[in-house]
């Protein structure tokens, strides 16, 4: 009997040939029945989607269907996986369906790719699908949606690329001046006191220019009494003493002073002589808030 034949061996008798043909026909019939049963489960609603997938899987495992029929089963399983939100599995099934029959599952492959944000692949599947079926309205709508999403994605990518390029240019400008940049400290103590947009907006280049070269007022001797009442101090590297810094010096020059740097990052304290805290500050009888 054919059931007792070793794997890979050829039938030798008419009986064995007849048995093999009967087994093949039975497997083919079973696979078709499983395919139709899966379709019925899909029509019965979401509660039966898992049953549909099981039927389609069993139909494929029979290894008895033609490439065309297998392509349809893979496409059907891709459809159910899309309904369940299993987009990666849906894409895999759709790709298998396309391998077996290039005219099948292009829409489902495109939709799964879009859901996975694989925009290049989604665009390719939709375009290939429309080449084969130019009148497919659903595919046309999906292709339009993919193009809109891709345009937005490309726009964001361009904005990010531009921002990175500007940041690199800014960093290069700082490094060219021999300056060092580190993590901001004491933000809660020196935060902005005015709401955003309350002043005149400045470009990044102007901000960098004013920080490094000073404003116009920094190059003119001030007669303002309030300015006379301010001192700027920097703490010395490896030392507990305070180093007085002329407030009219440009930040660019101050930052280049090696003796004013702690771990490569300058720390400035600006205290008014008129404040009640000034004497404590000068005497060192104070500490940073926790």
C-alpha cells in the first residue's frame, strides 16, 4: 500500500499509483474545503477570525493546492490579519500570495505596508497594483493616501535634516572659537522670567553673535548706577577662591580663560552689592539650594 511507502520512493505497482492519486485527491479536496470554511468564518464576524486563520493555515499545510489557489488562500489570510491588526503577518502573507501569483494581494500588501509605516514599499505595491488593474477604485484611494502620508513624512525628514545641519553649523562655530559646551545647570534658578514671544525674536546666528561678541552696550562704558552695583564672579579651577570678572568683557574672551573653567564648563554668579545677600556671598556663608 502507498501508505507504507518510504518518503521519496516511487510507486512501483498500479495499486500504489492508484493509492497515491487517491491520497492526493483527498488532500486537495480537504484543502479546498478548509479554504471555503475559512471564508465562511470571515463572514461570521470578528469572533471567528481566529478560526478563519486556522482554516487557511491548515489548507496551506495540505500542500495540495495549485499556485493560483494557494495564492488566494495566502491573500485571504492576509485580509483577516489586516482586520485583526496583525500588519506584519498580513504583509508576509500578501508577499507570499504575490510570489505565487503576481496579480493577487497588491492592495493588501500596500495597506499592510502603510500601517507599518513602510512608505516606500507601500508606494511600490500600490503602483504595481494599478499597473495591473488601473480601474481599481479602492487601490486608487489607497495610493492617494499613501502619497499624502509620504509627502508629509518627506517634509518632516527634510525639516529634521535642516535642523541637524543648522545645529552642526552652530556647534562648529562654537568650536572654531575655542569654546566648550556642556549640560545646562541650575535651570530652575535662572529660568526665563518673561513669557515666550514677549520680546523681539532673534535668529540663531544673531543669538550666537550677541553671546560671543557682546551687545552694543557691552563696548560702551556705562554710567548707570545699577550696573556699577553689580559684580560678576567665576570660580577658579581646582581652587576654592573667587575670581572677579569684569562685567564689560565679552563672553567670548571670558570663556577662553582656562582658570575660569570647572570641568570644562564656566559657572557665573551675578550678585548685586545692594542686596542683603551680598555680604554672605562674599564671606562664603551660603550654599546652593537643594
